[in-house]
């Protein structure tokens, strides 16, 4: 059984740029959630994707957007990067009927300069 | 939004000691989960709890879903050096929040050999 994978591992961007982060869900899982984890904090829910549609969103502005593909993999896009967007971005996958039992990938560390 | 208060913030214990940590919420959750996060990695699911009053074990770990549905506890017995890490509680409210996990701030555990 393959676990959740994310790419890239690390990324450095400058303010105002755009970034795309990628996630492959655990095999058999059809639901993907994205979280932002600032240093020293717990993860914060960004949004969840199921059947290629956004299915729940946290308190994040529209410049945070996502996609889910037919193979259940997902992308997180962030436009107009701000310094406060520097964080560890975590992807978690789950089964649609067990969306609370989420399994996390290793994360992408984004630094905005 | 919902807040989870996790305590203690950090713990320094001797190998072999037992550890207790807890999490409280201002609102009711349908699911409580406990995760462990090692440096540079994503959170790993330890225990999931689905019913008020439920007591569940996973090896040396035991967690309980509080009767009021507003709290949860995690105990680690006979700690070992590899227990070092950050422990997070997470809750899920259900309804329109199904699949959206709210995390505590984490408990940093240090185990001295």
C-alpha cells in the first residue's frame, strides 16, 4: 500500500509569485484535504476535494485554490504569495465514508521571501 | 472559529514514566483523533475515537473520548526514547464540518534516557 506523497519537498518563492504544490493520495483513497501548518502551530484546514470538486473550505482567501484529478491526486495553488504564506503545507487523504480518518503526507515546506 | 486547547504545551520526562495530555474544546465534536509528528514529517494517526466515553488502546497508548464530547485524553505508558515528538489532538464536528479537522497547538514530548 502506497502512502501519501507530496512534491516538491521544499520551495522558495518571492512575494507576489504563484506556487503549485502536488499530492498523490494513498492508494484506494478518493478524498484529499489540504492543511497549512505554521511554525510551532497545529495544522489549519484549507479545503477538501472529493469527486474533483471542492467539498468544504476553511478560513483561507480565494487566492488559495485547488484541483483534484480523476486519479484522486490533487494540487494546491496559491497566487500573489505573501510572507505569511511561509509554512509547511500538508496533504491528507481519506476514504469518502471515513473523511475524518485522514492520513498525512510529509508536507511541502514553502518559504516566501 | 473552533479552538482546541491542548495541555500541557511541553513535557520533559524520564524514560519509563507514564505521560498524560489532554485537549478541550468550546464546542462538541463527533470524532476525536490523536496524531504524532516527528521533525520534518507529516502527522501520523495514532488513535481515532468515535463515541462519547469510548476508551481505545494502541499498544502503550490509550485515548478516551470525553463524556461531554468536548474533551479527549491521551496516555502513554512506560515511555521510551522514540516517543519523543509533538502530539496533536484533532476534532471533527460533523454536519457541514464533516472531514474538516480542527487541531490543537500540540504537546512537545521530550524523553530523557
